[in-house]
């Protein structure tokens, strides 16, 4: 046994490793001396994480019993960190089915413990009055607790950490609106918790005594209203005091669209966050403090959690974001390989230009695209396309970037997702905006026979049905403006960057 009560070399399975919490939990478990296996639908999305070489990654889905059984083989502690974050019909049944499959396979595999992160349930509120998402969270927790495998369920409310959906919602609402007309839930009391404390509880739960099978509330040391959190965020961020005017007529649905309009968090994700604020969510106990290994640690205060999160944002050290997880309903099919493609039409807009710059200078421009740097072409067209996407429930153009200069496979990039990177050579993005088909954008660096740098760009679209065909032909007249302009401006930006570097190179 280790000093904290866990077995040396404990084998842990982490589901949801491509998500916000899972992506941070894996390195914490590895640093604690555990062996880690990740279950992911798209293993390639984990290939660029700093810890990728230290963890085993297997392909599978929690709704597929066979792949879950393979992933759980030989596992001591299984972390269940997935949920159907969707407002569409059927997400409760998906959550229910996945939890039952996981519970059954964990029992068959002889797993010693299941650890699950859930939502803090309001005290004294009948289950039929809970939001559908909180109700589903409670049901999943019950399924796992009844699995026959000792289970730890950690219940958290608002998680404060760089890149978390709750923190991004708080940050953008406060920074963008000096005067706010807000929903009545800004007066609801909640108990926020720092992401570092959530991770500590998750890691420590691996070593709980075998007779522990229950849920635990986890929270920070303070109970605050959302209004107080916004005012304190403004003070910490050095902003003028905000004026907050609550109005009672904003329903959770309207609130989610209001949040989606002001922040990068789309309505589909904002809705469960705002719905959970209809009722007071405050910890009823702190029993977990006596069961975690090591000396007692005081939970991180709200102000310190915000300062830490802001510091990481400003230093571009955000390791995972709320958008790390796949967007519900977004296309996930990889780009069809051209020689084998027999799935119907695959339209292509191809551009190639010479660039008066080194391949390295051109690659820096390509890898820095999107977010605050923009898309090098007709900003109004991109902004309108992003706004239209938000109006139909898509992610829109404001998710930005995790890092201002570097990308990795799986990163969200405005309304794209990084599908492949070949450093110095190719960046492939998959569209996650609402489309009647599948779309990709490729940007590459090539060197011709004379050794000159060339920029190569492909926009590809696989239409679904007649609507997809009509969409492609309706927008193709604008490709010369949008994609042609993009190619020219990227080439120009690379050349300009190379020229500036030459100017500032000292002459010896």
C-alpha cells in the first residue's frame, strides 16, 4: 500500500478525458503515481496532450458495452466523467443507458471503486421540480451507487477554474456588461468550488475505504450569490464596479439565450448552467474532508480561485476548456481519404499561392489563425456566419482559442475543431457549425521543386441530401471573396512577418 491507502501502481480508467475535468485529472493521477488508461471515442484527440506518452489510450464509447468491458479489464478505480450535455430530446435516456452499461461492466470486471463527478442537488427540492439536467445527474449517481461496486459521487455546483464553462460565463458577463439587466437567479445563493479542489477530491477518492458507497458535497469556503460573484470578479480583474439590475421575467430558456448572446458559451450549454441556479445550491455536509489522504487542506477561497484562473488566462496556460469536450450534435466524422472515398459528393475549393517567406514563417501564421487573430478574410462575413450559427443553436464564432500561438489535436477553434496537425506542414479543421453536411478546412505549407514556399488551402464539403447540395451551390459564389481572400492575406501576413524579422536581425 502507498502512504495514502491506495495500492502501488493503482490502474485507473478515466472516461471523458477529452473534456474539461478529465483532461486535467489524467496528469494529476499520473503525478500521484497511478497508472492511467483513457477511454475516448476519438483517441487522436488526446495525442497532443503533454501527458499523452504517459497514459494508455483506448478507443470506445460508454454506450458500447463491449468497448467498456475492454477498457475496464484489469482496472482498479474507474472515473465516470461523462454526461450528455444536450438540450435535445433523449439525453436523459442516453445518460441512463450509458450509466447502466458502465455499472454492469465495472461489476463484471471486478473494479474496486467507481468515482463520479455530479452536480450539487438543491436541498429539499422534489426531484420532479429539478431541471432535466440535474434530474439526470441525480439518476446517474443512483445507478452507479446501486451498481454493487463501491462508488464515490462528488457533487459540485459552480466550478471556478480557467476555461470552465461556469468561469467563462462569469468572466464574459462581467467584463462585457458594465450595466446588466439580469435574470432573478443572480440573487440565488451558490457555493462555488475551485477546480484544484475538485481535482484533489477526485484523486483522493481513489484511496477511499472499501465500505464507502455514498455521495459527498464539495464546495469552497464561501456561499455567495451570483451577483456577489460578479461584483467580486470585477474588483479582482480591476474593472469599474458593475451595475446589476435583475428582472424576474427571464426564464431559464431566455436566460440561456441571453448568456449565449453575450458570452462564448452557447445556449445549449448555458441552459443547464442557468437552470441549476433556479434553486439554492449549497453544501449540506463536508464529510469528505475526513476521508481524503494527507493532512487537512483548507478549500480555496473564491477570490483566490478567480485570481488563479485569470492568471492562467493572461499567461495563455489554460490546459483544458469547457469546449474541449465534443459539442452535442456536432459532426465527428473524420475527413474521408480521397482514394477510398465512395460516399457521394465531396466538393472542394482549392487555392495555392507562392509565399515570399520561409516555411516556418508561413506555419506560424497558419497555427495562429482564429480567435483574436481572426481569419484573414472579410471579417463581416465570418461574423455574420457566426451569428447565424448561434441563432440556430450552434456554437458560433466566439469560442476562440485555448492558446494564442499553439494548437493541438482536439482544440476548439471558434466554430471549428482541430482534427489533425502535422507541425510545419498541415492543419486540418473540422466544422462544428450547424450545416447540412460535413465540412473541413485544410491549410498547408509546401515547398516546390525550386525550393520556394507555397501556401496550399482546401475547403471541403460533403453534403447531406438536397439541402446540402443547395447549400454548397448557394455559397460557392462567395468562395472567391472568402477563401480567395483568406489565401492571399495569409500569404501576405507571412511575407510581412518574414520582412519584419529580417529588419530586426542584427548585422555583425
